[in-house]
């Protein structure tokens, strides 16, 4: 199912888009979010988009069409999507070749939209000042209302009273889509394939933080390094590179270079029975990856590599409560060569550069999760 959401700023598109995404098992794509992310990039396009958004203008049609088409060609959108913020002009609507199943127009008054936006604008976003908001509402009426009429003439439009409560608006949308909310769930299709997201990266790249982010999304996490850390703690030994190396060597002599995967396989299989996707925090060796592929032939294993500049990684390690000495070039080379992590990074399905803000890092992690989830 392919759905487009329309409405002036503050009409509740993102709220309903996220709700529908969970209920219908469809990925939600906000063009506003995409543009804000692009505007943060220190590129010619990024600066242009930032100036355009802050001035309250629309990004030119051809640029928007190219950006949206690029996203919708991705695998996770092939079975359908919920699109917010596009098409915004009649030209875009006519050039948009994806066959839309339903267009939802969340209709509210200008007064209520402004009240909602000014009330929520605690972050002081430059594009949500009163003059900018009024200008965007005017632009919606001038350019996007004709698009609403365009889909109405095609018999694909549903007009929803967006001033009602979130629950009432959601219920009305579902009725128009021919769906009914039963026990807070709607079945559209069932994912049959299971997946593992294996996080790899040098110390300080953000593996633990990424694992915590996925954990907050409800995904179970298995830390491969926990076995080594627990063993060292139990023995009352210090967390220094020499001790870690000795423990790793001992385990590998006993179980092979796939040691940590071998020691965690029972727990992995147990969690996969109850969960669609699980996270491995800190997969080290290429042999661990190969072992998991052989043990779990029907499970998709995605390698997510994290990268951060050397100086930044060392700074992060210095800020840890413990294991502050586990850093440096010798440690890095040991991870890449001795533990054989190099091939897993080089062979990764996804690479995230974690040199910037937490918000940027989380956005990238969420995009990886969305790609994997809707590709299963």
C-alpha cells in the first residue's frame, strides 16, 4: 500500500505517519526530515537547502523529485510506504510515477496549526518562527491544495478532520483505508525471515552506544565482549590490553577464532525464536561471522561497521568509567589483525561515520534499522 499524507504544518502528519507505520507495517518517509538532514551537511546542496528552508521557500521541483525518487528506489520501500511532504506541487504530482493508493488530507484551521507549532517549538528551530510558519501555510495553500484537488479528481483522496484527538484521527484514517484497529494491531503481512545486526568497529567507535539505542527500540542485545569482561572481573584482574589479550588467546586456543560466537550461540538461537531481529554488540573476527552463517543458514546476518576518527575515539575512551587504558595504536592493530576484525569491517553491509552529534548518529542507526526491517 502506498499512502501520501497532506496537511499544513502542524496538522499532525508526522504523528499519524509514525502511527500508521507501526500499524500497517509500512516504512514512513518524511521529506521534511530528509531535507533537514541534508541541510546539516557542509556541502553546496546542504547550504542551499538550509537557506531555502529557513527562508520559508519550497525546494525546487526537479531537486525534490530527484531526492524522493532516490529514496523510494531503495529495497525497503518496494512493498509500500507512507510518504509525508511530497508531492507538494502540481508539477511534482504529475511527474510522480509511483501509483498512489490513497492520499490522506489532514485538514485543520490556520489558527490551530500555528498554536500547535508555536507550543511545540521548544528547540527554537529556525524554520518554525511565526513569520516563517505563516509563509509556509500560505505556500501550502498556493501550491499544495491544487495537488489535493488532483488526487480528489482521481478518486484517491480522503479528507480527515485533523483537529480531533490523535486516536480519533487515526481511527478515521484507518476506516478510509478499509482497516480496523483490533487489540492495537493490524496485520498486513508477516515477516518470516529473521535477522541479526552484528555491530563491529574499533574501540571508541560507538558500539555500546549503538547497542543501547537498538535496545531502547525493543531489540535484544548480546554483547560478545561481556564474556571476556566478566571473566576478568571474576578473577579480580585489571582491564589492561595485556590481560584482555591473554583471555582472548586462551578462549581461541580452546574454541578457535570463532570462540565468542560459539560461547553465545545457544543464547542467540533462543532469542531468535522470540524476536525478528537481534543485535550482537562487538562481533570481532571474520571466523565468528562464518560460524554464525553456518549455524544459522536461514537467518540474515547484517554487519554494521562504525567508524570514528582516531583522536575522537581515544577521547571517548578517556571519558569511560572503566577500561580507560584500552586504547592506542597497539590496541587498534590488535583488534584488526590479532582478533581478525579487519575483514568484518571491510565486508560490512552498512558503514556509519560516528564523528558528529548523537542526533546524527541515531538518525543513521534508525535508517539502517528501517532498511533491514522492511527488507525482510
